């Protein structure tokens, strides 16, 4: 794939041929350059102990069953383009079987079970996940392309923590809703994205089960392996058959789940575009006088990360880097718009330019890797297209100078300067390791521009002044505001959007409301 | 000699002012016995859009007013309702098909209900917000905030009580509202607007439109600057259209259609209704030096 991207200005080769061959660079133009010293010996996580079966079936009613559709699709390792396995593609008939199993389990077992017992199942699941966490992390990395240090140190600990957190709620629900007797909704259809496959499964399944619902989960088609491995965890935990079912497939499978007449709740995480389609199909059924499921949507974002001139700069730069390059920028709450107060702009750009040169892009299984593979070829094309639009519209591109592996889907960490509010890269979600940098003068200008797009999922504020933090937190129209930090997650902390970033919360006390009927 | 009554035209209530419909249209209100009472404005799509502009403009002041202040304003509105209770009783009795005694009951309940919700302004964030014990070294808290501009569809009956019961939980958190009044019995809503105008409620916080619901519903659903719809009618034909509006710009949609008698019960004095039009915001800050 050829790109027309412009060459980077002030680029310095990371590995100079010889020291003496280096031109003399004036002091004020010097950039961070470790030369050969920046080369690390490879430190790959050993993946050969973890066997991936050549074929994966659907998980329905406690068993792995061949799809009635009879079709399978390939799951590819985005870092190598090698096929890892084939996965069953569920059609409407398969989805119907899964919903029937979930309905039966709901009516006969799960809704009748005391909360305390449900909680014990969740504890069991959490423990087994902890025990298998390295294996799951490796699989997550192979299937999705994310660096092992993130799947190992962020995703998996949060997955287990999420099950532990909601396990404790299962027998305490009446305290979550003062004056009400919360009741389960029934069968929940849950559709999750490819950026945090296991974590999104945990965010959806744990509260649903804690509240007494049963589940049909539809993982993203590019990242189904760990969801099916999670199904094995459920088997090992002896979770009653049908309480959680996993139907794999692409958009058609998700559509069949959304349109199934016996689903009481749809929870979707993904793009705003698909979220709107789901909302529209639910409305149609409601308008026709039919039984429509309840809906929660966690959709796209284009978060503003606002950097004031009184911020602790080095700490802020680390936060900006973590904010946009974490998980290759495949994060709905990624801090993809950086607003820098004018007085510190040149200083910030210099530090940012130096800092991205230290990011290590490559083998996701290598423990030193900061930036892994882009999840799929279509996503890579989308990122390339949007970055190209930024360059075409006049923005200047700066990228990490690194050699990208020959095979696989890769995009070097990038930032765009000279971005205006009118550029596509200032308002469209790129969902890749690309930061759009803009400047501002006053706090009012910062929050007005931050709020001036249809998204409202998250935001960041960097300043040493406490009252300014509270002013900004108060004014920003976003569901999560990180002040002097970024991309932090916790099962006790609710997550979800304002405006076109969706509605409903996941996590925390407020996350229970998505799975309860209040009588 | 017989004195001729002065007839009035009931007007719309938009941005604290009482315009006639920009369309120039009006409709005649009739008593249940079929006697022609007064004319009232027949709101158009443009009137609705004007109301959204007024409501949006009012969000800044009202949404950021202190909870104590919003409570005080709503208490004052309840005081105004009390002092003009007989006017409302008369309006309900003459223009809707309920007895004077029933009208009195509806008005007194409306006053009490407004007082009840006024008290929630500075309490619901404590009841529904949280400080979250995250595992990392961060201070983390979640607070509810108004979602912005909400459209409220009032059912036909009870013409005042249902409207008030739907609007109070919307505005108490700092939202502003555009109310589509009872289509069958619009006069009590129009009179209620005149009372609100003399309370301390800032102009634009509550806007009241009278006219034909079905005309306005598609425009409500597709308006890009409406954040939420609270549907007290719940008829399949309108609720389907309104819900489809979720797909336009992710409007929040809540369906609160009740049987007429239910509006008189404590069942709907439900603080959880406040949550239909709030957003939960979670803030993080590191703990350390």
C-alpha cells in the first residue's frame, strides 16, 4: 500500500550509519537521539505454550456447537497476517437458538437464584480469569494486535476486577436503588467492539449477570477468540447452561440479535453510525406497537485533552502520549484532540516530537513494545485516509521514525499540527494513533471548542490550579473527565457518554441501572 | 344592561414572552358541552424551533444556577400556583370534563407536587451521585448534570397535573423544557404559563406550545438541538416517531405514559424520573504531590 504522506520535517534517523557521518546540528534544533543505544534485544512473550484450536464453534446453552449456518470465517493475527483459526459465523437461526437458551436459563435458573449464589459464580469466574490471565493476555495480543504489556497489565487485571466488583453487588442490589426493588430485565443482547475484546465482554457480562439477567454476547468478528476462551472459563466455573451464550459473526449476526423479538435489552459498544442504526431499528419496533428492548449505547468519541500553561509539562506530555497512543489509539475515549495554551505551544511540540521518537512500534508480543498492530486492514485504510485528508487540508504531519514490520497492519504514531476546527481530523474519530494539535488562549475558548462537536465521551485537563480544574470539569460536556491524568479505568468508576457518544453508564453503582427494572 | 365579557386569545409561551403563533393560526377551545370558550394559538414548526432556541439560550443560566437557587425558584413557583389556585380551578373546571371538586383536587395536588420536586434540586445529586473507591491512587467522583434541552409531551388528561409532574423532574436538575400541552384541553396549560411568567423562573426555562401534537412530533424527533424527549403520551404512532429521533442525534427518550388516575397517586412522585434527563459525569484526579 502506497501512501502519499509528506516527509516529516526535522526528522533525524534513529540509527545513524556512523557517529562521524552525522551532520553538525545547531543546538536549538537538536532533538532527542539515542542512536544505537535505543535498540533493545527482543523480549517476546512465549506464545507457544498456548494452543489455539484450528476451529471455533458457537457457545450456546453451555456447549460448543457447530453453527447451523455451516459457515466459518478466518481470524487473522494483525501483526503477521497469519490466520490464527476459523470462527463459526452465526446466522439468524443460530442467534435464535442462543436467545432461546438464554430465555430458558433466565426463566428456570438464573432469575430464581438468590443474589448471593449469583455473586459466588461471578467470584469463581473472576478467580479463574486471574489464574488464566497470562494465557488470555497472550491470546488477546495475538488476536487483536495490542502490546502484551497492555493486555497483561491493563486489560486482564481490569477484566478480573470487573467480575469481582459486580460479584459483590449481586446480593446488595436493593442498596443501589434507594426506595426501589430492582428486578432483572431478562435476556440481554450484548454487542462489543474489537479494541478491548475481553474487557468489553467483562463490562457487559458482569453487571448483567449480577442483576439476574442472562446474556447473548456477540463479539467483534476480528476478535472472537478470547470471548470463546471466556466461554470455557464459564464452563469451568460451572455456570448454568444458557446463562451466557456467545454467538460469533459479523454485522449480520449483530443485526439478528438486535432484531430478535425475545431480547429485553440491547447493550452496544461501537461506532456512532451503527449505534444510530440500532436505535432506529428499536424505534421501528416500538412504533409498530411491538415489544422493544431497552437500549444502552457506548459510542464514538473525539476527546479534547486540554493543556494549560501552568500544567506540570513533563507529566502532561506523558498523559498526552498515554491518552492518544494507548492501544494504538483504538480507544473510544482517546485524547485525540490536543488543545495547547498558546504560551507553551512551541515547548510542548518540541517535547512531543522528542517523546514520540522513543515509542517502540512492533511485535505486540514483545514486552518492550509500546505500539502494536492496527487491528485490521480496513481500520488501517481508514486511518490512512483520514491522516491523508489532514495533510491535504494543510496540516503538518510528524511521525515516529521507525521501521515498520513488512507483514501486518501498522501505522506509526503521528501527530498533526496546524489543524483548524474545520479540518476533518479535528472532528472525526480516527480511532488510530493520530493526534490533532490545536491551540487556545482562554479557558472559555478551550471548553467551548472542546464541546463544539457532537461527541462527548471524555476529556482531559492539565493544570496545577485546583479551581481551574473544577471549572473545566464543570464546563466540559463529557461523561469522563481526567484531570492531570488520562485513560484511567476502574470497575467502580462509571463510564459513558454525553450527546452522540451514547447513553447509559458502564461500571460503578450507576452501571447497574442498565440491567435493572425498578419497581 | 348586560355587560359583554372581554374574550382573550391564549398565546404561546416562548422565552418568557407570549407570542401568537408565527403562522398566524389559532384554534377554538370548546367546553366539554361544546360551548365555544376562547381561541388559543396553534403552534407551528417554526414556533417549536423558536422555542428550542429560547430553551437553549436559557440552559447557561439555569443549568449553572446553584441547586439552592433552583429550589428557591421552584418554591416560588409553587407559591404563585397557590395564590392563583382558584384561577386554575376555574380554568380546569370550565374547559375540561372534570367537576369543580376534581379540578380543585388536581390543582392542590399540583401545588404539593411542585413543592415536592422543588426540594429535590439539592438532594438528588447526593442520592444518585457517588464517590468511587477506585483501586489506583485517584480521587474519583460521579455527579449528575442536566442533559440540556428536553421536550415534554403532556397527555390530554389530567391537563395540568400531568404536565407539571412531567416538567418538574426535568427542570429541577437544570434542564430547560419545551412542553407540548394537552391537545384536547390546552387552556389550563396556557394559564399555567401565565402563572409561571410571574414567578421567578427565568424566561426560556419552560416554554409551552399549544396546538396539534401530530404536527410537531416529527420535527421534535429530528431537531438536532434537542437533547431529550419525555413522552407522557406514549401513543404508538407518536412514540415510534419520537424514538426514531434517538437515531438522529442520540436524544434520550423516556416514556412515561400513565392512566389518568395514576397521575393522582404517589407512584409518579418518583425521583428516578429525574435521571431520565441527566448525564452522569465522572471526574478523576491523582492523589499525590
